[in-house]
C-alpha cells in the first residue's frame, strides 16, 4: 500500500532525506522512528502530499503522490501531531465540513455515524470542540482522518500530550483500525511501538538504519549478553574480580548491583558463582538483562550508528 523508492529531499544545501526505500504492505502497522531532525517528518509530509520530493518516488495504493496526487490522497487519512480542528465548531459541524472538503462518496449520515461509533465520540457530537478534553479532541482528529474510508492511515505522534489512560485507549483504537487498514505510526514513545506495531523502520540522519520486527531488532543487536549481580562487599574489591572472569568484557556498578557484559556466545554464570564463592563474596542474586527497544534505538541513532 505504501512504496517509497530512493526518496530524497533537499532544503537548499541540506539533504534531509537521502535516497531511502521501504514498503508497507496492506494490513501492516509499522512504527516509523527517528530522533529530531532525522528526516521522519519530511518523509511523512511527502507521503501525505504536503511536500514534494527532490528525487525518487512515493506511492500510495499504486498512485504516485506527486504525479497522481488527487488519487493518492483519496487513499490516505492523516492525523498530524496537532489535529486540524476548528475549535468553535461542534463535533458534528466539523465532521460534516470535512466530509464535504474530502468530497466523500459514502452515504453521509451512515458513514459519519459509523466513524463516530468506531472512535467513541457519538455522545459528544453536539459539543463544541474547544470544550472537549485533550483525549476527545484527539479522537475527533482520528474521526476526520477516517472520513472517506482511506486504505492508509498516517499518524504523527497520535498520543502526544495524553494521560496514561487516554494513551491506552488510543493505542487500542489504533490496533483496531489496523485490522482493516495499513497504518504508519510516527512516535517517540517506545512502549507504544512495542504494544502496537508489527514492524519498525528507523531513520537517522536521513538514512534508513533498520527495518525489521521488534523481536528481530533486539535479537540481532544484542550480540553481547548482560547480567545483573547483587553481591555483598566493597565494590573496589568486587569489580576487579568480576572483570577477570573469562568472557566478561565490561563491569559497571551503581553502588548496589553490578552489570556484567559478556562477549557473544560466552556463558559466564558458573564462573561468576565460583568467583564469588572463592573470594567469600555473598552472591545475593544473578539474572540476565533483556535489551530493550529503547537501547536498540539509542544504538541505531548514534552518530554514524547503523545496523
């Protein structure tokens, strides 16, 4: 449903997007991640037709977003970080306005009724938008994106500024919407990606540095194993003992526990136990540490970092 091929964008001498390529298939929910200035927003603005590309192509449902802009936009529902709401309108007035603006073909009343029910705003349709909570304003933003039954939803920071309960509600909504549509989700909230997305595309300095499932990214980048050990005693004595164990490449301590990094393929568990026993050090606990997507993201987006 989304196909980007060798896409680039320049702002004067600065190349914000550097020949990137990736696809999103029908029914996928894909997280699009990157630090500030990575080229994430530029890419999304090209996909939605708000910006033109300098080179390459971007297609939605087979239609080029530049050459077949009108047809491509018919297939896209877009929710920017700040939903494009008219605060002095009621929800119903606003949705009818968007329906006319998009020249939607669906039977108006049945279509808007179904969307309002889907996003949970049926009971606030008579209210003025400025009087709604942040969460309900976001739901109205989702509703406008769904008018016209687009095949593709492009969501930019859809839970920004929401409280934890509202975030859970919006994540559940996105998951439900993704059963029938292709969704590309831009966010800096990593747990959101883990909970909602099937795949992650990471952009850094205008280049795609990763494109895989969360599980594969974590597995592939976690070549070294990490363990947390709680050991009684003086850290000045304990750190050299742990560092001398074969297979241990690094030892750090926060004053209470010790993080041991082992080289790929090394099983240091028995060696740590024996080292503690031989040096009369009470080993209170010892457990592996699973690398998180946050850690993967940090590695991938370091300057020059690449998978």
